[in-house]
């Protein structure tokens, strides 16, 4: 546990020691503002909720999170620090978890910094705060799912551009799972149970059901098991590199 | 049950270690031991498999075959236990560049499980030993190569490990820095088992009790630096520097001595080099002959041998060795 925390602290410190943190947070805040107020038409809707704000999160994360996660392992390999880290008394699990949690906590900080939107909506009307809080939680869980994909992909290649593109594409598939673009790929050849399973993997549908203010255990289980599975694969990727 | 440390184990045991990368064999069935109190120099040309071997011993790479044990713990079976007991300076001394020296060492100390006052003490001692006092608040990436190397060294010795593995610890350092690092290694040597790789031969003479040489992935020599140097054809050769020119017939006269098998002359610098057979000491008979003949000799000295030459001969078997065969 101590080891995981030490890695988490180091990683989090690294975000703020480099411009990564500031660029990411500023772009995230600006874009979520633009999407909410212009595209989402928060004012025009005349409703005191943050639906327009949260609707764009899956799309915002789609390119911002792979940009954040692409360096997680790839950078360690490039700089040679992976050799240092993996020859310290650190298990692969501790390293994977420490790195992931740091990135997740960081996106949590970025998400928390959108609080002016929440203040605005409370100032403008009688907002449904429990739903907003739940939506924030849903958004945070979804960010974790994106990150787990990105972290895993990053462990398999040292090229950061490939990592970014691959993470983007895989996340896109999961965002759009259940939509014709993805389903049509599997229709006709894959067994129906697989198609149904893919249809239930959609980030969008799980996220939307949370943002509607309904806590469904299945949505929570989905995100946590999704993260767990990708982190497991991440660990396998790190382990595989040891055999050369 | 394996992996229980007992006194019968060497500090580092390498048993038939092999690493294949696809069809390329980087390390081929290498075995050796390092005992506590011993500094073992790991020699070989670049690309010989030194780093790959070290990466396997430290658990960064999984061997294709064979195994290694550190402090009695099998690196494959109990990697965490083994890693707790060793300090490792990887090639190029990688470190997290954005961190300051103190922050980096503090991170290492945390990972190594130190808390509070003990952690601060460990960091302070490592900084002092590696002579990093002047740069503690600078980010590692802004440091010179020499300082970076010392940060890597500080990281490796922070927990005062019984086993220390260093991949080219003095590479890229200036002569003063090299000297400091060697002093540090020598200081620590008495109660540790130290394995250092190098391609600098003088280093072997300077700090190692034993040396092994590998090339193309195979172990070619295992012995003391003195044994290594005695394999040189120059070992115990006697060099005579004459005042003006080499006396006529001197070369043939010396060649006539019993133990001498070759004499080389350097007419420009008025020198004769007398090579002994089997590396025997011939300084006695040679000086006797000089006295008997009444040659006016300015200087006589006995060569110890050249590591370079031995190294070349061992690692490149296809190339013929100088004039004399010592075997």
C-alpha cells in the first residue's frame, strides 16, 4: 500500500512539475465551458440542470484522456526509468495501480475545478443538486474507464503517437457501442450473445443512466469491472515486456 | 524448499543464465558467483551481453533459461525479497528528470519502506556519500552527466544493501569523478558483494578482486585481475633502454638466454624488449647479462603486462596475438 501511495504521489507531482497539468486543466475547463454554454445552450434551455454540461463529457474525454494517458508507461520506457522502477521492490500490481490512481485523481481535480458551472446553475435556479453530484460521480467513473484503456495501451508500445491513436479508437468503440456504427461491424457474423454483450458495454448508456439521477448498481459494476479488466491487461503488458 | 538464505549461498549466484531475443542469443549459459566482501568486475566489449545479464540478475528481464539468486532468494520466484536486498544502478543511471535530487531520493526511500526521521536520515546519508550536497534542490534533468551518475549511485546505496549491482558506474565521468566513485566502491566493498560492469580495463585493476569476461554472450574468463594481466605476452617482459644505440649483438645475445623466447628491438628509441617464455621472471638473468657484457643501460624495467592486449585476445579469438604465445 505504501508503495502504491509513493508512486501515486510521485506521478501526481510529475503532472504539476511539468506543463501537462496546467495545459490539460485549462483546455478541459475552456472546452467544457464552450460546449456547455454555446453548443449545449445552457441558458437558452431555461432549465436549472447541468445536462448540457455532462452530455459533452464523453466526447471531451475521448481526445483529452488519451493525451493524458499516452505517457503513463511509454514515457517510463523511453526515459529508461521503467528499469529503475521495476528493479525496486515494487510489484507490477502496485506500479499499475499507483500510476492509474494518480492519473484518475488528476482528472478528478480537473473535474472538480468545473465547480463554477455548478455555482452558476444554483445561482440561476433551483438546481437538483443530488442529481448533479451523481452526474459528477458518473463522469469521474467514466474518466477512469477511459484512463484504464489508455494506460493499458501505453504499456504495450513505446511510441506515444500510436498510444494516443489506439486509445482514441478503442475508447471511441466503447463510446459508440450499442450504436449502429459499431454494431454493424459485428452484425451478421458474431453470435447474438456477443452482440448483446457489446451493446451493453456502451460508455454513453451507462453514463446517461447515472446522469438521469438513478443509481443502478449495474452501472457502477460496469465501470469498476471495466477499469479492473483493463488494468489487469495493463499489468500483463508490463509483465510481458520482462521477457524481452 | 528453495530461497531460504543460508550461509552456504554466495551473495549473488548466477546459474546457467540464458537470454534469447527471437533468434538472437544475447547471453548464453553464463554461471558465476559473487561473494560478500568481493568486488567482481564484469568485462566485455560493447554488446557482449553484460547489461542483459545484469538486467536478468536484478529481475528486470526474465531469463529464457537458467536462474539467479540474490542473497539466497530466487529472483524469479521471490523477486521482491531479492530486490529489497540489492541496490542497482542501471546503465545510463536513469532517474525521474523533473524531480529534484532530494525529492527523487525521498521517493526511493519511500518505496524502500522508510518512514519519518529514518527516511530523512537515509536520504541525507546517501546525498553525503554520493557528494551531492551542492545540487540537492536542482531537478535531476538539469544536472551534468557526472552528477546524474552520482544520483543513480545515491539511489542504489540508499538502503545500504548487502548486494550492489552497477552497470558502468564510472562511464562518462571525468578522472576526478571516476576516482571518487572508485573510492566509494572500495569503501563499501568490505561488507558487500559488488558486481560492476565496465569496459574500462584500468578500473578492473583499480577496484576489482576478481574479473570475468564475456563476449558474444559467453563467459570466457573468470579469475583475478593479476591472473588476467599475467596472460599478457608482455607479462614479466624486461625492457632495456640503452644510453645511445643498441650494442651490436645484444639482441642475439639476449635471445640466447634460457628462458627468453623473443627479443624485440626499437632502434629509434634504443630499446630492447625481452620476452620470457611462460611469463616467468627473467629480470635476474637479463641484468646479469647486462653487467657481464658491460652495456651502458639507462633504464631497466619489468612489464606487468597489458590488460588491453589480453582483453583483445580473449574477446576476439580470431585475431592473432602479438609475437609471443604465452600458453
